[in-house]
C-alpha cells in the first residue's frame, strides 16, 4: 500500500514537473514570437528616424546637449579640452550640413524668409564663438565662459528651431520630402566624418551659407 502511494506521488510529481516545463516552453515560444514580431517594427522605426531630416537633426541637438552637460561637470583641463573640441567639431558639422542641404530646401519649399535668415544669423554667432574656443584652451581664463555662452546660444537656437512655429514645425507642414533630405543629410555627415578635410572652418561655412542664399534668391 505504501509502495503504491509512493508510486502515485512520484507520477503526480513528474506530471506537475512536465506541466511546468510545458508552460515554460510555451511562454518562451510566445516571448520569442513577440520579439520576432517586434524586431521588424523596431527596424522600421529606426529606419524612419534615420531617413527623416528633422529626426536626424534633433538627434544631433541631443548629442551636443549631452556634451555640454558633461563639460559643465568636467574638472580636469584635459577633459575640458577634449569635450570642447568635440562640441565645436559636432556643431561645425551640424551647421555645415544644415546650411548646405536643409536650409536651402526649407527656404525653397516655404519661402519663410524671416525664419531662414534668423537661423543663418544665429549660426554666424555660434561659429564666431566656436572659432574663439578653438583658438584658445582651458588655460585661457575666459575658456569656460566661452563654452558656457556657446551652450546658451545653442539652446536658444534649438528652442527656436524645434518649436511648432519654428523651422522644423514649418518644414513638417510643407511639401518638403523630409525622407529624401534626411538621406542626403546622413550621407553628407558620413562623408564628412570619413574625410575630415572636407569639414569647413567657421569662416568657410559662413561664406558657403552666403553663397547658397544668393543662389536661392537669384533662382526665386
């Protein structure tokens, strides 16, 4: 009788264990299915973000903001110099692809002269300060102040650009092909990163922006 009870208990335990194993397998299978289904959607979302001009430019804004925050917390001169160099390089590249590609396309599609001109003028101010930072270093007593003022200038520019009534908001409501422009921006950025010699100095970017504006107005 005792043996029969033990055999029954063993069979019951084995059945429970098998049931748990089956449930775990089913749960794992469902999880794998959800991940497989989610992956293409995630890829589509990421692809859309990469190819959308505004999403790409906003991503650049967030990267630079993060670098400014790190600079504020930095203590050593080497760390400050490294961050300042990266900030200036990132901003010069951002300004260059905007002025070469996004701003002319925006103006051609919207004819929003005030927004376009204000953005160019704000870029000019940012680039002048970048040039001062790049020609100095942490040993300069005004170095930290210059980076701090640059941060405030960029924050103001970003707020204006990303607002509903700013360049990005107006671009969204226009007939601009933001996907195609985004691809061009990403391609140009990749090219500049792989061939640093193509990255213009602050003065060259300013002159290029003026030349582009002249052509846009001439073709209007």
